[in-house]
């Protein structure tokens, strides 16, 4: 095997979308097939890699994907072979990591991890599935193709779903190697791998939705992002913040759609007409009022909360 892990702080420095040759290589090596991968060039001659196993850990932002990833890439190709881990806020506030883990504990954890990785490195050969793992995998596979997740009904997720089985089994190998020396995938490994994928899928959808979106959706997303940050804001003030990225016509249209989709509603605050954006559903017997930005230029917005 010829394993290689690329740690890429910024995906844009590693991946150029117009470099179709590199993309073809990444797609070709994703399967980790047992064969010699070859590529012939005029200047470098013939390049051969025996049993390539390539991992890429890279960081980027939805805005970079939106700008550089064509929408056609979502349904298949490289994008469907990537597991996107997305986060729009910090899980833990740790300004100084050394205050959380004393140096002595850190060194002990580091030594233990290195020792464990040395044992993992001695494992050699192919992994097999235990009988319970195979039965679980067969049942899971039937559910995958008979009951498609409602939030992944769009065809742009078809490529990812078709490769989800491979993603799970690759993760299961990692989990098995981290827990035992036996080259065997147990049922618990597949279950845990599936849970890990299901954990990131809701946020992964946000990444997919940032690629190939229409301008209208971008305007709505910008409105909601600003309203969320300000909690409660006048419509005129909001437009002034967005005027460099959207026209008045597009702003009014996006705001109208946001109200119709019950993302914002028109209410009053301090005697003023307002359109609050609350992170909850409106009361059962009350519907958001129709909103005309032109008629109410001083409307306010604040977020909905789940009840």
C-alpha cells in the first residue's frame, strides 16, 4: 500500500477547480483499489503508485464552495466523495488551550496516542465483516434504497447517498483499528460509523445548499443572517446594511418571500410597526401579517424560536 494523508489548511491552495487532471486523480484514487495507478506525462514520463490510499483533510468555507464549485459537481464526481463537517459557531469557548489541559497531561495523552498509532501501523491485510455486521449492513442497505431521507430528496444528494455505504465502511475500518488488533469489522463499528455520518448530515446539507444557489436564495440568506445577528432591526436599516450586495428591488422581493415562508412576521414594538424574526413558530391561531416593505419602510425584524 502507498498511503498518503494531505493536511490542507485552505482548500483553495490545494484544489483548483479548473485543474481537471487533479480532480480526475482524486476521484480515481478515492476507491483505494488494489492495483497500480499509473499516469503518463510528456515531461515526467510514466508515474506509477502501487495500491494508492489517499486521504485529504481540508478546511474551507461555504462561500468559497459557492464561488468555486459548479452546481453540476454536487450530484456526483468529487463532491459526493467528500464528507463535509460544518459548523457555524464554536462548540467550546477555549481562548487558551494550555489552561484546559496541563502540560503534563498533554504529554501523557500524546505519548499514549503515539503508542496506539504504532500498534495500528502494524496491522496488515484486508478487513472482514463479522456475521452480525454483515446482517446489519444488509438491513441498512435495504433501508437506504427504500426510504430516502426527506431532507435529501433533491437529486443533488443522489451521488452522496450512492456512496454512503462506502463512507460507512471506511469509517468502520478506522473505528475497528482504533479499538482492537483483529482485522474484523463488528456490528458495533458499522452502527457507530452510521451514527457519525447521521450527525454531520444535517449540517452537510447547508454546505450542499451553498453551491449552485440562485441569487434570490442568497439575498434571503443574507437577510436572515443579519436579522439573526441584530435580533431586532428596522427594515430600512437592514437594507442600508445590504445595499452594496443587493438592489432595493431584490431586497424587497427576498423580504416578501421570507415573510411568506414564515421566516419573518410583521408585528409592532414600542407602538411602531415591525416585522420580527423570532426563532419559534407563530401562535397556532395567528398567522404572520402580509408585509409590504414599500408601505412600511421602518418595519423591524427579529428571529422565530421553536416552541
